[in-house]
C-alpha cells in the first residue's frame, strides 16, 4: 500500500488536533518518510463560514495578493463572503497566526464549512 503526500489541509488539521490536545511537537517516521510538526503558540482558532456564498481572501477592490500565514488581532477582518451584491466580513475571534485558507479565492462555500 502506498501513502499519499501530506497536503497543507492535512497539516492544518493535524496542527489543530495538536492544539486541542496540548501537543506541542509531533514527529512520525515510517517507510523512510518523516513528518515533523511544531505547534506555533499563537495558532488562530478555526474559522467557519456563517453564510453560504463565495469566499474571498481579500476585498474585491484590493489588488494586492494576500499573504498566509499572517498575524491577526481580534476584530480584524480576515476575509469576506460574497452573497449576490452583499459583501459580508469575516472577523478574527482572537489574536494569533492565521493559516492559509482551506478554500480558494472566489470558491463557493456552504454554511458552517471550515475556512481557516
């Protein structure tokens, strides 16, 4: 049986599980492959979608690409959900490092999907 490479989504999931269970370091070695993860002390809590629509990493008028991971403060607007003509902000619930989003810019998302 062959194993697939770890994706960024897999890595974020492992980091969140580590944070939830108080694990700071994770090393795994099997079949000549090594995975080593170190938990950042300020990993941002999971952010879920509260409205179905299109996920935007940045405001539509912002032409600069968004860089991830990035430091955010509680109350910062970290992304948007576009619903028809409405643009709904997604606000950070805590200080910390915001990881790369799990959804592509402009991708359709449903209610309660994990975005970060």
